[in-house]
C-alpha cells in the first residue's frame, strides 16, 4: 500500500468458512455470481472443491483497520490440472521430463467454471489500484513461500489481465462464444438479423423439438424444487459418463446452489409426457446469462441447441440481459448467433527455463487465436451485412 495509507494485514484462509459472507461479498460485488461467497462456499461444502479433490483453499484476504476486508482473491493449492479449462498439461509434462516438479501449483480461479469475471475482489470504497497491486504482491509472495512451480490466474477480466502482465505474469488468450443482445424485442427480431439460410435452419431446429413433443420451461428461485435438482443431477451424470469425463460436481453442490443462490439460477427443464428428460443450468449476473452445465437421459434431435442456446437467448431478451456466455468449444455456436470472443489468463512461472519456453509458446499462440477469431467473425458470421 502507498505511504500514508492505513495499515493492512494479509491473511490466508483455507476455507470460505473462515470468511464472513457479507465482507467477502462486499468485495466481490453482485455482478458475477461465481465469485460470490454463496457459490464458492457451495463448491467447498458440497465436497466438489476441497483438499481431498485437489483444491486446497488458500484464499487471500487483505484486511484494513478493525478487520474490515478491503480485498480478496479466490485461490487454491492444486496437485493436478483438472477442472480449469485453460490447459497446461503440456507445460507440466515438459517440466517434469526435464527433471522439475510442476505440482503443486497455485490456481486463482473459480473451480470448474470457465467464466470471465473479477479475480481481484476489491471493496468499492477502497483505493482500487493500491489494493489490486497489494493483492498481486501477496499472491506472488504466497507462491514464493509455497515454493510452487507456478501461479495461474484463469478467466480474469481484461483490465486485470493487463495489470498482471505489468507485474511480469505471462499473458495467454483463449476463445469462447457469446451472444450479444442488440436491443432485440423478441427471438424473431433476432432471427430477422440473420441471413436467410441460418434463419431457416434455426426455425427448423426449434420446430423439430416441438414436434417431438418436448416441452421446455425456465425455472428460477422457489420454482426449482428438490425433484428438479435430483433430475438435473441425473442428467449431469449421464452426460459425463457419455463423454468419458469426470463428475467434478456433486449432488450436494447442486442442492446447496439452489439453497444459497437460487434467485440467480435459471434451470431449463425439458419434459416429454410430463417426465423430465434433459436440462440446462444457467446463472444470471448483472447483465449476462451464463450457461454452465447440460445433461439428458433421452436424446432428441436439436434438443441440446434448444435447451442451451435458444432458450438462453429467449430468457436474455425477455429480461433485458446484454449477453449470453455459452462457454468454449463448438464452432457450431457461431451459426446460431454466438460469436467468438477473447478470454484471458495470466501465468507466473518460477523457473526461468520453463518461463522462457512458455513465453515463446504464448506469443505464437496469441497470434494464432486472434487470427482464428478474426477469421470466424469475418467468414462465418450468420448476421446479414457483416460478412
């Protein structure tokens, strides 16, 4: 902190249980539900992000006078690279083949959540630049004391990414697909902006779901009952099994999410003959709808697109939200109005040899990703007059 500022104390909390929810949320704000105490503590209390699953909490806290929290950082000590969505397996393998020890490492992130949002959580009435710089210095010091190979900050805001870069962190960019609300009055109004071929294809897909006898509804808050969470957890597990993945999230997590953050949840449930057959989990932020998880027990043609993409657009238009973030992967999202955007991560590599190799790789990767995004936006856009 600058000379003359009030004295501060940097602390580390192994669990969100050690942090007053009101104090944490005063720093996190209300714009992004994933950095809220409710969401992060649900991951911990639901046994999804714990020391046993390889996510040991090391949350950084910056306290001012009288224990008032000025800033915080969600931080974990990890012994693997699962559940991050910014892949460093190649770095780990190369370092370990060269005789280094890549794990444990430090991860500043929201576990299992590839959503851009603040990672330096700062109380609005604090000296923002000074607190941000102190938090980054604190992160660097924790990395030094733990003697970890590296510290990774995934899906920060662009401003934070640039600040980390000024502190010597290596900068990486990725790609996701987001839909932007251009003041549409209805879904049909959105479709009118598309070229004829794309417009007809989407109408055909939506019609196929209706003709299959599948009904969809968006539930939130008290509308979401225990039976809905039970059904969605079955969908989630079934989809994980099909993809040969790992079920990071637990039944307890979903129930706690409903209890603690239900008013921010939009659960799309698809039913056939009154029986739930599929679902899509979304959370609402200040100006966005964030698509998170999808699952089904019966396959219907185009149901995934309807539940995850079109229902999300319907909801965003009806509630005046500015965008829908549909996450990474799947160029098929572009033809449905979800255009590629940059995402960010920052990396502090302790060993100069590994740092040099990663820096060279990231410089080439940034050029490649930006070229791909530009090409997709120019050549693949479904919108009229934007090709």
